């Protein structure tokens, strides 16, 4: 094989003739060259990325004539150049060209120009906003391959185990064809299996698993007082002998690509990752406080014994509630607590009864309380609520109460992802939070145009007086769409609502599938069939991110997939993700939301106003209910502002905690 020299841009332009494609969505080269110099920060990044596209296509044309062995051989030469110190930016055209050819041969997919530009943006440490359906999974292979050439490991994070496993299996042939290894981390995987996977060139996994593995390594380091501290952590190694790399699961934080970055950077960022000591069943004596608080709360009445603090989002005892607690035979003895601690236990029990709903926030499986992730709709069996809340829910449901675990180590997503030398991300919905992402993670959000114009129709929201009227309208709408040959995806916010709607559809004689935390094992099959002719699928947020529903040809001819949301979510981004299941890659499709005055979102207006509108809706009547749509927009904005404040408070608290521990000479992540 002859040695290839890097072509100049003029040569690349003269030699390369692109195949027929949709019109160039990245704009003319002269405009990109101008924006690369004088545009806004995100415009400059996209413009500079677009300038690489012609040279990438030139190399792609060259590599098309190579055999599989020649491709792998050339990839190994690139790896040698990268490890020899050559700048990765100089290798972009060749590396991306190799990935394009490998993707065509092994997957039958050819990255579009916009995907190439997004890949360059991510390689250079940006967050690419790609519209839903634009092929983010394939796009991630471009910067992942390029940065893996340095041999320091690349982490590709997703929001759940299913997507991590799916992406690693789908994209694995590309990496292996180019001589790189790929592995996937899954929940409950033992350490001896994780260790070799982290030594792969590219490792897929969920953000939480990466974070927990980091904390486990810190605990190992703290347990040996720095003697076996990670070789990549100079702070722990200060004054310690050379570290043993094999003693730790991870091998550093070189480069990470965060898929569905808005979910991880924004939604999940309100909850820190915490490793606790192993749980054990509580003894009868240890259960006394939780059972007493649970029985007491069942006797309490809202606004009489407690009130809802909207600002702090807490249920707080008033004077009457405190008096009731004092004269309700509080537990005493060695397992009793001081009255202020008993009041905290009561407040947690109030949250368990009034704020946490079964089959929405948690489910009962084999006598255990399993948390359901409110953003993804998935089971989280390894998570527990803190500060006695988990025990309060167990007491409420009458299952085995576990002893509260002690915290061993913790870190927030904000702190964890800032450990990486270079960080990138991709999502379909991050623009509205671009300034927060910039301040916290030091990366720009860059909007990448779609390959084909989006022709999805967003039908106006409809408002109904109560849930019964809304669900009846949903059934009628499904019957109408089904008769037209459309496939329908119905989105719900909880397992309970999905099952209630399923009963109504069954009563109406409508055949359908249900995807929620109870049917998680059948997810791949249900998603694969959701685009078939006349198919109706009810799904929680499990189908709201990362799922690719491919409508059948006859469905596309009838108008494509229709997404019918039965509630608005706490953030507009989540609504956009659900609607984005339809009309992908320029296909026809439509989306609409049906709302009612009994929807959970109206909690954002405060409990009194929510109850007022609920009662108003229950009375029903003939009126234009759509005029109350402004209530949902107002509530959504208030909830988003409250969540932002919570994230800021958590970030400040985490910084203060780490500074205090460092001043004490302790590990900032180990309690």
C-alpha cells in the first residue's frame, strides 16, 4: 500500500465529487470561513467543523479502494502517529474517513455531512445539539475512534443499561474493523469483569455506573492511605510510592462523550451519586420510629397538622402537628430519638404519603421498594432514598424495613464530569440550558442543522376539565388514527397511568402494547414493533429518549407515527424528546398533547391553586377548556426555575464540602 499524503483543501475540492445527497445544510464554504473568524462562539465552532467535511470526503473516497486488512493496517498507523504525539486535529480527515468506510461496509450506513460536522464539534470539546432521529449513535463513533487512538481510553455514557448495551453492540463492528477494542459496563457487574472492560479502547456505560466506579476506586485509595492511589491522581499520590494501576477499576478520565447530555447534565444533576454501606433488615427495635411516624401521619390532615412549603418543596409540621406528635406516645428507650429527630421522621413519612406515589416514583417488586427514575421511567434497583425517606416508604407499603445505610463516598455529576481532560456531549434538547452548561461544564452548546428538513407536525395542545374526559378523548383519537392506518405512541408519566389507559383501550377493543418498568425486559421487541401498521403502544418515559421507532412504509404513506402525550412534563425538553419520536430523518409524523386540570404538573402553581383548579375541572361543564392552557406553561416555567435553583444549591454545597475535606487533609469524595 502506498503512502498517502494529506491533501490541501484546494486538492480535496478538485478531486472529491460527493454522491447525490440532500442539499448542503452546512452552508457555502465562504460563509463558514467568515463565521469561523467573526461569528458567535457556537457559530465559529460549527463553521470550523464544516470546513473539515470536504477533506474527510476526499479521504473516504481514497479508503473506499482499500481492503479490510488495509483499512485496519492504516488505522494502526494512525494510532502510532497519535501515540507518537501528533496532534489529533491533524488526523481528523483521515480518522473520520476511515470510520465512514467502516460504517458503510459493516453497518450499511454512511455518515451525513452534518454528522461529520457534529463529530468534529464533539472532538473539540463541544455539546452538539442534533435533532432527534439524526443518528447520534453513529455520530459518536467519529470522535470516539479518533480520541481512542491515543490509547488512554474513551468513555461513552448513556442514560440506561439498555441503550449502553445496544449502542456498543451496534457500533462495535466499526471499532473492531479498525483494530480497536470496545466493551460495555452494566449494572450489578462484578469488579473482576469491569476491570478488563475499562482497559478497552472504548467503553460504553451509564453515567451513574462510571461515577460509582470512580467512588469505589476512591474508597480503595482511602482504605490504603494513598499507598495504592491511582496513578492518574497526583493529589492522592502526594508523598506515596508508585501506584499499582491494576488495583483500581478505572484508569483515568481522558475523554468522555455524554449521550442525552441534557438529561445527565441538567435533570440528573439534582441528585448526587452516593455509595452507602450494605443494607440489612432493621430489627424490630430499629423499626419503632418509622412505624410510629407512619401510623401518626395516617391520622394527620393537610393544612390542619402540616403545610406545604412551596419554596423549599417540603411538607412541614405546624404547631398542631407538633403537639399531636408530642402526645402520641413517641418511642423512647435506646432506639427512641430526640423530639427534633422524631419530627424529621414524621416529615419524611408525610413525603412518603403525600408526595411519593406508587407506580410513579417507585414500585413494589418481590417485597422490596424499587425506585423508578422519573426522567427515564426505568427501574433503579440499586438506588435508595436518603435521610430515612426510603424507610418511610417501606413503612407506608408494609414491606420489610431496612436499616438506614451510612454514606461512604459521594460525588455530584457536575464534579464527576469536570474530572475529564476533555468533555463532549450530544442531545436533541440542550439549547435552552446552554448558559448553565457553559458555566458549570465549560463547554459550548452548538446547534447542528438537520440532514433533511423536519416536516413533523406539532398539533396544538388540547385541555380537558378532568382526567376522565381526557382519557376518553385519548381513546377516541386513537381509534380515529388507527382507522387511518397510522401507528400511535401514547406517552404517560407513570406506570399507574399507563395501566389505567391500557384498561380503557382494552375495553374499547383496541389491541395495543404497554412499555413501562414492569415490561422492561420486552423493551427491544415492543420498540421494534411500535411503527407497524395500525400499532398502538403505551409507554412511560422509557420510550421518550434514545428509542428509534421506524414506521413501516404503509404507515409513512398514511402520515407516519403519531405521538400522543397525555401530560406535559416538568421540563419542556422532556416534552420535545417525546414528540421527537415521530418525524425522524425527514419522515412525516405528528405530535400532540392532551392535558387536564387534574394533571400533576399543576403542582407547580402551589397546592392551593392546584386544588382549586382540580375542583373546577371536576365540576366539568361546556366551555372552551383550551383557554386554560396558559396554566400549564406557567407551571412548567416555575418548576424549571425551582429545579435550576436546586442544582445551583447542590453545586455550591458540594464545592464547600470538598474544600473543607481538602483543608482537613481528607479525600474530598470519601465521607
